[in-house]
């Protein structure tokens, strides 16, 4: 039985993680999670998973709104408590942004394997995270999108035998447009992603393909591959 601490339970990856746990209760147990501002969802999860002992919320004012759980902690302290929760075997980092870095570092130091869906952790500090993971003999497992697919393809392969990694891209809002058409694009058009609802920042990164630059940095650190090979 793998015991899971989940950072970002109310996001897309977080909810997919919850579905996997729910459908495999003989294999996985949710023991702690963070939920940001979504208090009603947090209380629903507590009812659904009696195994949960610790919940983290964003705002201190929301602590008293969480019911029927042993411990509720707010803000950064709460994230770090979830990331280092003693009985957890693996920490799923599914929160968005730089805020995911510190709890990930603390989870590694606490000897927790990491299911990584927070690209900012490696983009900003891959040179710290990967050596720290090796030092503590824990696994960094990418669980989101392209990097999860690459991880599965490379399973069992030798890094020095890899010629090239290719990161795929949907093309975002402007996939079918010519360079000339791109000269007068509006913000509204850039925010109109054909497939996903990801928030303004990530949607703009997708439209400009900037997100693929970030994914190259992430792949470089994850798979120990030279940039020229990605």
C-alpha cells in the first residue's frame, strides 16, 4: 500500500490523482493534501478518504472551515507539512508555480519519492533538485504530459545511447496561422486555446510556444540530456 501526500488536490492533475486513488484503493491511500481556496472540495475529500489526517489551506481564515480531520495548517507552513508528512511514501507535487519549489526540496530531504507535475521546480532549480534527489536516493517521476511520456519511453534505456528527445506540441491558438497573420494578433485570440482551460499565463505561454522552451529546460534536468539533443 503506497501512502500519498498530494500538493494541489483541486487542480487538474490533483483531481486525476484522486481518481486513480479512488479506483485503486487496494494499492494507494491518501493521507495528506493541500487544496488552496477550495474549502468545499477539501471537506468532500475528507469524507471520501477517512485516511486523510492532514490538510493544508491557503488562508489562515479558512482553517476553521475544514472539518473532521486531525490537523489543518495554512499557507507555506501547511504545504511543507504535507510535503514532509511522516507516513507518506510519495509526494505528488501538482501545484502551479514557483511556490512548489520549497515543499519539493523539503520532501526530498525527508526521503519521499516525488511524482512531479510542477515544471517550475526544475526550470528554476533543476541543478539543485536532481543532485539532491540522488544524494537522498529518491525517485523523481514526471507524471504530467510530455515528460511522463518520455519517461515511460526511456524506462530501461541507457542515457548515453539516446540520440535525441523530441518534445511534442499542440501548437496552441495559432497552429494554422502564417507569420504574416501573427503580426496583428489580439490578447483575446491568444487566450482562446482550442483544447485546454489553463489560466491566462499558461495559455499565453502555449500560444507563443514559450512553454516548450521551459519544457526543454525541464527535460534537460530530468533526463540528464544535453540541450542540443532535445
